[in-house]
């Protein structure tokens, strides 16, 4: 990543190299169409690389207090969600981010649909989504590396619009970040424009409890089968025969 400077946020232009599997993850199960669409996928990757303007903006805020259903940051900003205090237990701060592929890919997709070229439009749309997701992933990895290098533990990437954090969280993210510097704005619907954009928050702290690696945090022993952060079915880490 390269930086354009820092004021209320750090703007970064990002280099992304897509591979076919990135696009397929956004298209969904391929079935027997994988070979038939191979040329379209390669075209979409090349077209998206020409059109996209991958970028991210990030900013870290210190946490002032964690209360019932709310996490308060310095500067008077806060995020609300029933699970957020649990997911951010022990956090000293969080890095907010918005990532985007830019708006040119979406415009080209609209042109292709209007020109009765639906296959190319759908595949290019998936390539645009893959770029936005990869920009976010790259930004999160860089955030984690920087914070871990400074001696902090890093939590999972938290995204508005999930069970643990209502979509209203978008408002806080856009209050924190100068997202307009990378061409992203928040609509009244709380969706982002351009559509090929992602937003998130990454907590960090020396005594953070819920980590980006569940095997090294209390998650490895947790029995909460309905936790929204659960990735796999619960398996006890102890031998229940020893309890009899």
C-alpha cells in the first residue's frame, strides 16, 4: 500500500492482483460452468484491473469506556450493539476503515447490462466485488500487523449490518473517517456509494479477550452455540469423561 498523507484519516492506494478463484468466490458455486466461463473470467479480471481505483482510508480511535450495549470513543463518538462490549472486552482502541474498488467498475457493469451483455456484466460485477473485498482484507492484514508489531492483541474484523452490530454503525464509521477522500459516501439507506465498497472496525488492546485467532482466546472454550462470531461447531476442549 502507498499513503497519500494523514489528517483525520490515513488514505492508502492499494495494488490488487485478482486471480480467478477470487472472482468465483463472489459468483458462487460454479458447477459445470467453470470451464465455459474461463475466458469471461480472465476478461473480467483484466477489465476490472483497468477500471478499478482500489483505495482504503483508516483511522484509529482510543476507547473511553465500554458499557452495557455501547462502546464510547474519545471525541464523543460511540458504537452500539448488544454483543459489541463482549467482542471488544479489554480493547484500548479500534481502527475504523472503508475500502473501495471505485465507481468505474459499476458504471461499466451498467453499460454492459444496457447493451444486452448480461454474462459479461455479471462476471465483471463479481470481479469488482472481489477487488473491494481484497482491498478490505489487505487493509485489515496491514492493521493487524502494525498493531501486533506495537505489542497489541488484535480482535476480529467487525462489520456493520450483522447480528452483533446494526447497520446504523455505518453512521459512526463515516463520522470517524473522511471517506469522501477515496470517493465513498453514505446513502440515506446506509448503503455505500460506490456499491463496491466495504466498511469495518478492528479492535486492539494489550488485554483484548476476543482475538482474530479464536484458538488463542476464550472462544476456544466457549459453549455459546449461537454466538454470531462462531465459525465452526462447538467442540469441547476437555475430556468430559474426567468429570464423571
